[in-house]
């Protein structure tokens, strides 16, 4: 099952800029819309992996993982 995220994108002069609504700090700028969407996807994947590793590191030992659906 894939998670869905919302990209907010717009053209700003010669550039396309965008953000991921649900994840703070995931924002990009590219020359084309297609490049922007691909870069946002890559940046989102990297941010999710980084956040996961930071959470596990912060938990230390003897932690449990529980999935939560919203």
C-alpha cells in the first residue's frame, strides 16, 4: 500500500516551485513541472527515511513500532 501526499506547485517566473503539504521542509524548485514533481518525490522519500532513522535513534533500546491509520 502506497501512502499519498499532496504536492502544492506553482510557476514562479521561469521556475516551478513546490512543497509537500504533509511534511514540513520538503520543498523544491526546478525548471519544468515534470522535473519538479520528480525532485519532490525523491526529496520526500529521503525526508521520510531520515525521519524514520531519527525516530529509531531517539527511541534507543527496547522500543516497539505500531502502525496508526488516520
